[in-house]
């Protein structure tokens, strides 16, 4: 954890996303059915629906979340220098989010909103099959806009990483466009995660345009990348995307992942913990492992391997922030001494 | 989980305690030393010290806590009918506490405070040896007083269970005395946990008087019971206490526990999960297992065994509230089908 404290220090990765506190609870399929929840998806809900669902939710635990926030916290734990941009309210859960990401070693200087909706929360129902179903109330995230993107910050990062979820709010999307322009103007690389197949469905044309013209590093799972190109099979989507971005890292759950740079393709095995408890954050930690290896100069296959083992480490616990030092969790999973050279 | 919803339904156990949200973080001994924390103890801190410690704490996760709250949530998960009395503020963490205990199936009707200090939080530093060091800011707990003890509620429980931590506040102590009187007037049994050796040290004379004259069921660990009687060895304390209470359940960590009723003494083995991660809540869950078995009429040895296995289940995870259904966790630990007859 080496935060870049000086105003002139460079960052390896600047991330921007929805700043959310997760409420993680164990639930069964019957409860999902009774509450009419779409299993495996991230669904946006309003304050009233969120309150209703919470009243019907089993006991939970609060863990800082947000896809990009999870990735930044993991990147910092691996040793990358990171900064995060996202909006919370000045309430208890906002304090929790800010504390957790800073304590993880990530620079987080966004001022919390003094008025408006409460800090965002995502109710996450984890079923015994380790699948997670997310019901997200964006709350204070709706305050995120272009003014939150500080040119001094955005020009200091080697990679600027955006989450697709931000496309659901026009002002957040504008913030992304500003960050992308600043990134490229400063010679940095733009990374994007497609976040969610339904989110891709909502903004397909914009995402295709973005991927074809601006994105250098793309993260997507199988349903997201096939949704992006409106195709039914993974290979077709793979052949399409490799012409448009410098790096693509495509995850396929238990089937592992495929990392691509032009003609160079590596199939990466999934790494599984002894017991898979909660798949929340698997994609977020995958991105962290990949980006950490990439910024330190690893070859493509090594980037995919660290990504895979970081994802494997997080799914052996509840929640997407490591409950023990991530480097230790990775070392235990690979039986090796550290994250530098996982199996 | 069968909450006693009707105003006339009896409760198996009514619990009263400090209503606290835990902030659980992984820490090393060097951090404890740097922050001057007394390892293994529960230390009361003021708001300023709590804020200072939080700023220096690693990333955490928020889990409802409070010793008695943990016991009630576990009792309800095992199938006992429970009610809880404790004070939170009407803030986000207060909502979290109230949600979690109700969602666990515990009746909780205390109105949150609309003014005054925020909901209590306990910063829990968990070291790699699974030991927990607690720094508690009592916040809204200081509002708990005799008026919170509803005679209609206190007269409906077979057992009234108090936590020794309450002795640290005069008004809470008065609430305990009122609950004890109501309990005995209604023919119920009074249970007490001594909570913490330093707490016993602060209130020794009062606790001795209480144990000798009012308590029917006493829970204590080795350091608490020896502190109570000012003796250096466990056996001397055991011989002393068995004359004063109907039941004593004395825990000794990895050495197991001893349960006593007059001349009847059973030595109970500790039950250990595959990996001990966090001993927070071990005593709380021990009390839950014991009281659940007692109220359903199990013999003394069986009470001790369910206590031991409930404690074993909780120390394989972080935090004192079960992150999966407690009955399942117990069944896995004992290799049997449910909590009724653990090994």
C-alpha cells in the first residue's frame, strides 16, 4: 500500500465508479422468488423499493463495495498506486466507505455531498450456490458529475478505469467522457468494465462506440461481451472485440477466462478456493489482478493468471473487499509466497 | 425463528445489553502496540478516541454486535423465542442494528433515541491468532435506563439474561435491577454473563453480591470467574461459585468449559472449526447454545455440548453474527443433521 500522496506523484490507476456500501445477506432461492428478484443481475431500485427489500432481507453485514471501488482497494493491496473518484453523502455509511477505501491505501479526495440522497447501498442476496443478486439504490451516486473529475488527478494516471454502471446516469456518463479525454490527452490508457449484461443492453450503441473508438483495455464477462455485439456465442464476440481494443480480458466464471491482445490469445484456468461462498467481486478482483500485473510490466499470460487468482481469492469469503490481507489470501490459494508469480 | 408476536405470548429468553454495531478489521500486533491497545480486552473509549482509532484502523466490515444482542440472535436462530432490550440512535447504524436483530427473529421494540449520541460502535481489531481487541464507544447505549424495561415484557420470559457490561453505566445498572426484580416476581430465572475481566474488576463487590443473592444462571470465562473471587486458580473459583448459583457455565477457551449445578459437574470439550479466524462472540454463542438447550429441557451435559458447538461454529468466521444459517454451520461442524443432538 503506497498511496501517491504528493500532488505530483503519478498513479498507476485512477478509477471512477458508483461509491456503494454493500449489505450482504445469505438468502435462499425461495426468498428471491417471493421478492421477485432477478437472480444474478444488478437491478437499480428506488429508495422506497430498497427500504421494502431491506425490511424483508435476512440479517446482513455492511461491507464497502462498488465495482470500481473494489478493484481499486484490491489494486492498492497488491501494491499499485491508485486514486478513486466517486460520490458519497456525509452520513455514517459515507464515512464507512471513505474510511475503507482510504485505509486500503487508495487516494480518495472527493468531498462528500452535504445535501441530497444518502450514501448508496446495494442489497446483495447471496444464495447457497454462491450466486449474488444485487439490488442497488444509487443514492448520493447521482451527484457524480464532470466537476468531480479533477484534471490534475486525471492527467497523473497511467490507466484510467471506468465502470459501465456509470452509464446509467447522464452526469456520471459526462464525467466518464471528461476523464477519458483527459486520460488520452496525457498519453494514458483507458480501461472499461462492461459491469452487467443488462447495463450493456441499456446502452449498447454507446458502449460499442466507446469500445471501438476509445477503450484500450476492456473487461467483460461472457454474457456482457455477447450482449455487446448481439451475438449468441463467445467465440464470435471474441473475434470481434480483439480488433477494437489493445487488451481484452473476457471472464467465463468457472470456465476461466481468455485474455487477448490482437493475435495473441491466452486461455486462463479459473482458480477456485476450497469452498466458493460468494461470487460478489470476482470480476472486480479479476480486473485488479490484471491491471496490477499489466502496470508492472508482466506479459499477457501472467496478467491473466494474477487476475484469475485474485478473483479466486475473493470468492472464498462473503463480500468483495478482502477480510484478510489480500496478498496472504492469494499466497495461500497458490501455495506460494506472494502475488508476484502465482501458479 | 419463531418470534413471539402476540402481546401475551411467552418468551424463552429476554435479553438486555448494550446495542452495538461492530467494526471488524484484521490487524497485526504491531498496530495494537502502536495504538497502545490492551490485547484481548474490551476497553471503553470516548467519541474522540474512537474517531482517532477508526482513522488508524484497517478497512473494516460492519456487523451488528453487542454481547447480549449476539446471544439473542443466535438463540432465535436455534429456535428460541426471544426479546431484546437495548438503545440505539435513529441513525444509519441504528437502523442496521434494529434490522439485523429483528431479521434474526428477535422481538425488539425499544424506540431509537431521536437526540443524543450516535449508535454505539465497537472497533474490533482481530489479530492473526484470532484474538479480538475491542474498543467500544457506548454512544446511544448511555440512554438505556429503567424506563426501557417494560413490566409486560419482563414478566413474560422464562429467563432474563443480562450482560455485565451494563454495570459500566448507572442508569443501565438500574434497568438491570428492575428487570431482575420483575423476573423473579414472575417466577423466572435470572442469568448473567460477567462479560469481561476488567469489567468484573471495576464492579467486583456489586457482582459478588448479585451472584450470591440474585443470579440463577451464571456465565463467565476463566479470567472473569477468578477475578470475581480474587483467586488465582480456576478450581478454587469453581468450588466457590457452585454454592451460589443454580447453574454456572465456565468457559476456558481452547481448554473447553465446565458446567455445574450444585454437586453435578461436567467437563465439556471445546469444539473447533477447521480454521479459527476470530474468537469474537465465542462466549456469546456459548451462552446461546446453553440457554437454548436449557429452556427446551436438555440435561446439563447436553446444555454444555450445544454451548460448545455453537461457540465453535462462530469462531470460524469474522464477527459474532452468523454469516450463514447458524443451524447449518452447527450441523457441518458436528457432521450431524441439526443442533438438537451435537456430538
